[in-house]
C-alpha cells in the first residue's frame, strides 16, 4: 500500500534499510519527521553526510576519528600506557572499554574477524597495520598485546591466528578473561562459560 | 562517554531524537551508517530533506501529498464515492483504511483531536476545513460523515463535538463500530469493548 506521496514512500524506504527498522517502524519515523520542524530533519540529514565526509580511520589504530584528528586522540594522548595494545573487532568495542575508565593502554581495531565462510581472510582485516605498529620502524616499545575479540568461533579463530603470528615477535600476547559476569548467578550460567571460569581460576 | 569523533556523536544525537530510538540503538545505527557506502547515507539524507520540501497537506482533505499533486490523488480520483467522508486523526489512519481496499469514499484528516489538557481546542485541528467541504460553495453533495477517531477519551470527545456540529447541517453522521476484533477470543477481551460489542449487536 502506497502513501499518496512518493517522497514519504522514499523516506520510509530509506529508514527501513537501517538495521532493526522494519516497515512499521520506518513509517512511524517518517510520520514523526513530517510533523517535526524542517530544522530537525536537516539536522539528521547533515549529520549523515557529515559522518561520511569527516570520519576516517585513524592511520595508527584504525579506530574511527575526525578527518582533522589523525592519529586519533587516544593514539596521541600523553596520558596512556603506550606499551600495551588492546586488539578489538570494531569501534564500538573501543567505546565499551573506554566506558570502564579502567584500561589506559592503546587500541587496535581490526574491523572484522577472520571468517572463511564469509570469505574474510587475514588480509581483509587490519592485521598488517597491527604488525606495522610492532616493527622497529613503527612506534615500537610495545610490550603486550591484549586480544579482546568476541567469544565467537570467528573471534577465537582470529585470536589463535594472531597469537601464533605475534608471539615469535617477542611480544607478550594475552587474552581477556572468560568467566562469570559480575552480578550473574552461577545457576543460570551456560556450561561453556562455567568451564572457562573454572579453567581461569586464580588464587585469592 | 564520547566517541573519538564529534561527527559520530552528532549523528548519534540526531538519531536518538527519533521516537523509540535510545542511545544504544542510535549508536548501532550510526555505526551501520559508517560502514555503509556514502550513497546509502546520502539516500536517507536526501529523503529527509525531500519530504520536508515536497510534502504538503492536500488543500481539500488535509492528508499529506506531494507538492505537485494538490488536491491529492484520493480527492481527485473519479473512482471514489464523493458522497461519503471518513474523518480520521492522522495520515497513518488513511493508510490503514486504504489497506483494507474496502472503503471507497473520501477522507478528511484532522491532524489531531480536541484535548483541553494539552491545550488543543477545536480551532487547532482541521475542523474548519471539514465544514468548508460541506458548505454549498464547497464540493457539496456529501451525504454521510463517518467518524473514525481513535477510541481514546480525546477521540470520543472530538467525535461528540463533531456530531453536534455536523448534524444540524443535515448530513448523516456515523461512527465506526467498536466491538470484538476479528480473530480475537472473547475470553481475553476487556470489559469496555465487550459492553460496546453487546450494545452494537445486529440481527443475523
């Protein structure tokens, strides 16, 4: 069923291409935009174009950053521990760690994980750039690489690949702990996590 | 917590102003836009501006329509019953009726309902325009007005107001039936709806 306006249809189409937005939600969003002042629609439109125009990947850590700020603010920060690099899958993961306010090292964003089924090999993600940071000509001085990939088959595969690649370079390779989330109840934790928690037990 | 890019923050802000979109969803949408080709972002941006530039309200029925098509396609259609006008609250309601493919009359969109608590009086919604369509100088020939407002306090108030206003003009005023939705089970229907269904019973 079509609205009496092709512009509205086009907007509904565009909205429904976003992840998690179906036709009904798209219709609701379009109706909302219609009722809002023009300024609101322009604000979103400008932000969309801006993000494509101005956001680039940091030439060092590959995280997203503004065009005017390359290397990014984390890579250039004087207050961070430059001997540790935390390797993550995507920019949202950097944000997740930054929110903890606990980790003070640097990052490296792979923009994906090795996934042969999807045709993603080691050369398709930012592994070469990571190696570049460890070479003597690179920033150097890196003591530890923390692998913080998602606990999926692909994430584990990538972790394994990276650890085999990095260890010969004389750098310490670690992996973030798998275990019981804070606040969870043992009763409801799946077997795989429980086993990993048991394996990873530490002295108190 | 801020991303390392102000453009991304601006986009997240803009997305999170949409109804039903929180910070987390907005962040996910922004990340999606970042990963998509520029064309996709432009498509949504253009659709947003377009809808504000090109969509107007039909001068007859007040439904949304393209600037080049006023009166709208329903108002100008030769295949519709011009003696019946269905009064609805918003453009989405027109779409809902059109989807049934059953109703063949015209529409009138009020763009709201009378709601004293929100400071919305009869003059703030498109009642004057509806009266204009019934005047001898208007299109005329209207035999019946079907009130199809939402079954809320405000909707009922507006229906009552309209029926008192319209009946003296010699036009038949009807209201869509309240009753058991098709496919529902009596057991789970609320009391108010059941009472209305009983009141509105008809001979078989």
